[in-house]
C-alpha cells in the first residue's frame, strides 16, 4: 500500500512539473508585444486591486506607501512595475517547478545530494533551452539575467526543501 501511495504521489508531482514546463513554454512562444501586453494587463489589475484594498484604511495606506518605496528603492527595475512583476514571475515559476521536481525525486528515494544536483540541473537546462527558444526561434531577446533569476527561484526552493527531513 505504501508503495502504491508513493507511486501516486510521484505521478502527481511529475505531472505538476510537466504542466508548469508546458505552460511556461507556451507562454514564451508569444511575440514580445503580446507577452508584454498580457503582463501589463495583469500588473495593472494587481496594482489596482492592492491599491483599493490598502487604501481602505489609514494603516493600509501607510503600508502601500512603504511597499511602493521599497520596490522603487530595491528593485533593479526601479518604478517599472511591469518589468518587476515579469521578473518575479520568472522567479516564482521556477520556484514551483523545482519544488515539484525535487519532491518527485524524493519519491524515488534518491539521496539529498543527488536530488539537489539533479533538480538544479534540470531547471538550469530548461531555463537555457527556454531562453534559446525565446531568442532564436521566436525572435525575442535572450537574457542571461533571466536564467539567473530562474536559477535563484529554483535554488531557494531546493534550499527550503533540503532543510526539511524526508
């Protein structure tokens, strides 16, 4: 019974990781204008939702001002919310993907070191292929910075998961 349950969980985690990969690949297949337009719409609606929620109280308004200040001060993209959100999406998507890959490898009873290396290699390989596809096939810009952001998300996920016992 334990083995069957382990197999089911393995299948679930692999399917989730594959779903994230297919979703990323399909979104990256769009031209730059369409992609930028979509993320701009999402960013603006998020900004409005947060603004409405936070402005409903004096404490919320104060928090909104501090958040805006932190983003402008610490984001390498300054006040460009759209670009900041796009890079955050890179980070979070790879965080989730490596989370699923790592858990899949846990189900295979691999040692912690092997799980870490294999997960990071898969994520690095996929990030490179993704940027190559984006730059050479679609004609959008390739970015080494995006690969580093992707790896940062993957690394944080692996770090968090590796701190926990099986």
